[in-house]
């Protein structure tokens, strides 16, 4: 079983920044560098949506966050990050880290949420105007 532990959420004013972290448990043997990792978010009353993903050096960003968010990974720490700059009130949501299973592949131009088998517990991001 792969455990993903998110951290870094919080409350910030519009225009501010936050960095989310997602650490994959070493005990599971899961390696973020070999597998597609993604960040998703879900606001109250809305469906969960993909925000960003990273796989073998390639990245994906939702149109709503392009130019403001950056996904990266630290292979030594087996951790994926989401740097969020110029935050807007509409970015307010629960943010989830997710990882694929099996071959580790995901279709980066448009990652499918169903490809992600492992999920973190979520971390809340609240942006006030």
C-alpha cells in the first residue's frame, strides 16, 4: 500500500503563495521519479479536478493555474511539490496528491483521474480576497 502524506496547506490572502508537499512512504517502495504524480483539488459542491501532474520530466497544468503553479519533485526525498503563486479566491479547495499504479504511466496532455490509484488525505487551501 502506498501512503501519500500532504502538507503545506493553509490560509492566505489573494496574491499570496503556498507550497504543498506530498511525500510517498519509503516503506511502500513507491518511487515518485518512476511514476506519474498529480495534484487535484475539490471545492465544495464541485467535482474533483486535475491541477497539475508530472511524469518523466514532463508536466501538465490545468489552464486555470498555468503560469501561477509549478509542480516539481525531489527524488532524493521521494516528494512532489506544488508551488502556488498569485493565488486567487477561486483556488480555494481541498488539495489532494495522487499517484498512479501499475506501469506508472499517465497521459500528460490530459491526465485521467481514474489512472490515479493512490490518494493522500488532502490539505486545505483557503484564499481570501
